C-alpha cells in the first residue's frame, strides 16, 4: 500500500512538474515571439516609410533639397546597403556573442538612426543616416530569425517564423496607414520620429524579458548556463549537445560540425545551398524593395491621387501579411521549398494581371496577391533558411540570406528609378517585375534539398526510424535542435 501511494505521489509530482515546465515554456516562447515580432514591425516600418514620403521629396525641394528620380533611387538604396552590412556583421558575431546582445544593441542603434534622420535638412545627410539606420535593422533581422528558430516548437517552426516575420509586412502596412492618416498633420519628419519609439518602448521590455538562446549556450559549451536557463524558461536542453558544437542532425552525419558561423556556412557541406539561397533571397528582396519604394509613384502616374496611391501600398502589405501566415501552415505540412516556389509563381502571375486594366476593386485584390508573392514570400524565405542550418551556423545563414539578399534590395529602388526615369510604360515595368518573380521560383526549386531528404528517408526506412515529413528529421533530433 505504501509503495502504491509512493508511486501515485511520484506520478502526481511528475505531472505537476511537467505542467509547470510547460507553462514556463509557453510564457517564454510567447515573450520571445511577441518581442521579436515587434522588433520586425519597425523593420517593416522603415522599409515603407521612405516609399511613403519619396513623392513629397520629388515634388518639394524645401525638405532635403532637390531630389530627382535617380537621387531618390540612391537614397532608397543607402538604407539597404546598411542593412546588408549590418546583417553580415551580425552573422559574423551573432554565433559568437549570442543572440540577445546583438538584438538589444540593434534596437538602440536603429532607434537613434531614425531620430537623427527626422532632423536632417539635406539629401546627403539623409542618405548617410539611412545607411546608419540600416546597420541596426540588418543586424536585428539576421539575429531575430535565428533566436526564434531555436525557441519555436517542433512541427510549428515555419508557422512561428511566419508570425514573427509577419512583423515586417505589419510594420509596412502601419507605415502606409500612418502616412495616409498623419502625413498632413505631422509631415515626413513625424513619421520618422515614430520609427524611433523602440528606444523607449521595446528596448526596456526586451532588456528584462528577452532570454538568450538555450541551444546557443549549449552549442558554445556553456552547459551550466544552458541548464540554468532551461530550468528558468522551461525550454528543453539539446540532447547530447557537444561542448563546442550543436547537436547533429541526420543531414550533419559525416560532416565537420565544429565550424562556427561563416566558416561553417561556406564549408563544402553547405556551399552550394548557401549560394542558391542567397540568390533566391536577393531576387525576392529586389521585388520587395522595388514595389515598396515605387508603387505609390507608379500609381500616381497611373492617375490615382496621393492617398489613393498610398492605399495600394497598404493593400500590398496587408496581402503579404495574411498571405504569408496562411502559406506558413502549408509550409509546416509540405515543407517550405514547394510553398516558397509556389508563392513566387503566384506573384509572377499577379504582376502580369496588373497589366489587364481591372476596375479599382479588382486591381486592389490583385495587388494583395502581389503582396503574397513578394513580401509574403520573403517572410517564408527567412523561416526556410533559419531552419535549414544547424545551430552554430544558423545566425550566419540568416545573416547571409538577409545580407547578401540585400544586394537585390539595393538594386530594387535603383531598378524602379531607372525604369521610371527612362519613361518605360507601366505595363513594361510590371513585365520586368513578373520576370523577377519567375526567376525566384526557379531558384527556389534549385535549392539542393531533395537529394538529402531522399537519403534520410532511405536511412530511416533501413533503420525503421520515424520521420517528420516537413523536415525529414527524426523526432528526437528535431527536439534536440529546436
């Protein structure tokens, strides 16, 4: 009887302990996702706020001096050069210093950049400050995806990444909406001051509530800290984590997993997929920044008034937000690769449909679908990349995708200014953008994942091991790399 009572008490205690741990984990993941999403809201806000005010600069030199379409394209690219450099720097140090430190510094940095930009009076200083602001945004984007991938529950990684990266189109939507509602009252400077708000809102919250990554601590050999943080947050330790490397996945068997950051990223094991993923991201970001910088001006030239042209920007980013959330569910079920390729293809078709002269209601629907096929697709790409690499090269992988991809982003505003400055017909502009979306679909299909997945499936069939379809990993190893 005593033994039975003891067993019952132990079972009850274990159940209570598990429930308490699950509650801590849920609370931790909720804070991580909420703070990460809010940080990327301001990334998206920065992306679109310039596009929302560029028409003002083109038509009124009293703000920052004379701005031609060519100058406007360059000003739009300066921030993206900064994002590229910031992302690559974060990739170099994020796997060494940790996710939390880089994220906190990023919040403070880009807030200061937005505040200083709001006070500038010349296009040269404006461009320099856009570059500096981009440094912080690039570092934030690269590090956020890595941290969220390491906290996201297994089987829901694409969905959680889509929710978090949905902050980008949400911020873009917010920028367009605030420009429509407040531009007349607070001007373009007021819109940039809004972009500085994280310094007094998000940064203090993140200081107290944003934890370091348990998986990163374990991968760096800081196991005592990892165990303490695991207990405090309820997040499981990686199983059998080595002292200086992440726990291996089946794809890592036979590979040198000790290489950290960019050294691992450009090792023979990852070189080809790294190059293809970088080109894929660059193509997507060229589309994103072309449209978000120049869509209002294109629609002005198509005959819509200022508020009407900004409404297209609002619809574009609304479509990307909700479309990406829906597509992420499919990515968790079928894997991200076919879903990303399909979204690119949908974007290409929608861009072609913009040339057919739909009435306004139909045009808005098509623009929303374009949002899914451009900004929404880029949201899925970040989740794809964050879950593609092992822990000790994950931040470098996302940084490469965000940083090298910014070469396309840098070219986006310049491409738009070149086409508009050359007097290209609006239909021809949409044909060029549709071609880019089609190229993105082709590059996605070229990412060399299928062969590795078939090898893992054959290995699983030989050993009788179960596999999770969306990732190809065994449940134990997915847990160990979550």
